[in-house]
């Protein structure tokens, strides 16, 4: 029989007893504690344990958990006291770095490795999901610096690459059909769904689509094979949105650009902090809307109970929901780390509390905590006088090449360009009446 110990977890004036074994993971312990005390927010509390004469031992990761288990065995202890302590604002500020800028000379393998190593010093050692393009520096650096991390390829970049591979095919409509089938493969939640989708892709897309897909490791782009949690994110849109948001600042000198970005972030965090004060529910409004939609769609399904936490949902097809392990045979709960419609239906029809099965990141308290810290203003009043010629850092002197300088950015591969209709020749293209050279009657 697998040896086990009892953890006497104390928070305030209450104590909860948990039975754990060596196979228990630190994340499982944290989730269990958050379910017992719903007012706790992830990353806002710490765990300390005591074994014999060893007090205030930190419990922060899987290694600490294994050491606690070994220490209890060495002293012949079957019960371990675990204290749950809420961190003060100053403690949280010292442990978290809300905003980080990675500035490198150029985007090459060496600089990406440098950036990832700096990032690893800030993030926790727990498994992390990265969603990026397929730059060689990221492909090499992430497995080296984050061996427990999960690397997902941005679906939008993959679709653009596939669209390039299909150049010269029958029509734009045919290419978009193949791209749509490729997206179906990426979103397929189960291995059976994936195999059906990929066979249809091979039939329609032919050799070019098949060669492209087979060059990609399935665990890096297909939900059915992905080992981590994607939280519903398939693209690196957050980074692209941020780049567009600071587009105006990019044209300024470096010091002015950093100051403008600082003011934008300071204002945004203040606005969202004020917005969070108007949230009256437990779950964030967007996720609460998903729960309501799932409740509505699952009303017609019948649910049969197998045990205290296992249910069979008679949808089409029938699935099995395991609430204790937060799993469903449709696989969507595991992929998105948010209960699927089957799980929500089982929770509702058997009178259980849905918030007990939600990731703490979806709670309003977690949203408020994300914007709790402020970016302080930096006044220039009282600052030391700096000579005018040193206030602006000029770019290095370079020789201007021949020709008119470009004023439009270089578009990404596969990026669509909206065509316009010329008022003179009435044709679609990239020209207008002023630059039209078509022969007209």
C-alpha cells in the first residue's frame, strides 16, 4: 500500500485534514486548499510546514513537497502541520514583477536564450505554457531553459505559413478551405476527432498540405496531442495587440518611447483597477457568461451518477465527467482549464458549487489582484538639469541609401492586404484613380 501522511492545514481559526501520498503534486495541494477556502487567491498566500524541531519550512514547489515527505518519514511522523499565510501587499510586490521589457540588439538565437534565462528567474518553476512563432531561438531556448514548459505554436503564424505553401493552387477559395480544415485539426479536442479532421485535410489539401503538417510536431500545435493547458489561447494575439497599442511610441527617441509606454500602462492599470471595483460577482463577467451559456445548452441532457464525483452525461456522444480530477472524456476541460458544458451540467444537476471546480485565475479577486499594484508617476520637477544635447539620444549616423525612403511597414508573410476598387477602371487592385494606368473607353 502506498505510504501516506496527514497534512493538518490551518488557515485562521480553521483546520482542514488532507491525506497525501508521494505521488501527490504541489499544484494538487494548492488546488485542494483553494477549494476549501474560496477567499484565498492563487499566488497571494504561502505554505509553511513544521516537522519535529524544524519549523517555518517553505513549501513552494514539488521538490519542497518531496523533501517534506522524506523528512516526515525520517522522523517517523504521520501528521504534518501546514500553515496557510496570506501575503501582505509588500510581500506580493517583492515576489511578482508585473511588467517586463525584453530589449535585445537583434532577434537571434543567442539573444533569445539570454532573454529566456532572465525570464526564468522571474517565473515560478511550475509548468508554463508558451505560445510563440517558430523562431529558431525559441525552438532551442524554451526546452533548455524551461524543461517542464509546454511550447505551443501560434496558430495564426502556422496558417500564414501554410497559405504560402499553397501558392499557385486553384483559387483563393480553395486555399481558404484548406486553411479552415487545418484549423479544425488544431482545435480537435480528442485523438479520434483529430484523425477524422486530418484525413479530410489530406484529401482536400493534397501533398503540399500533408508535407507541411507532417513537418510539425503534433504536440506543439494540435490540442489533441498538447500536454499542457492552453486556457483557450491558440494564437499570440496578446503580443501582437500590445505591439499595435504602442505603435506611436515606437517612432519616438528611446527615452521618450519608454516614458510614453509607462504612461499608457499606468493609465490602463488604473482604469482596470476601477473597473474591477464594479464587479459584484465571484467569477469574472466574461467567464460568468460562459457558465450561463453552458447551463442553458445542457438543460436537455440527462446525467447519471456513478460515484460521488464521477458522472455520465447523455449528450451526443455520451461522455464521462470526473469532477475530482477535473477531467472529461471530451478533453475540453483539460485543454482549457475551464469546465466544459458536460461538467457544468453535471455540477448543476447534482447541486454542487461550480466555483469549487474553477481555476482561481477566473475569479474576480484574481483580476483585482492583477491590477492591485500601481505604476508610480515620475515627475520632472526637481530633477537634475541635463544639457539639451544630452536629453535626446540620437540614432547612430548612417549613410542614406538612394531612392525615396519607405513610409509603409513591411508586412508579415501571409498577411492579407485589403484591395480597393479604382474609380476610373472599376477594377480591384492596389491602385486608385490617380495612379491608374489601365486603358479605358
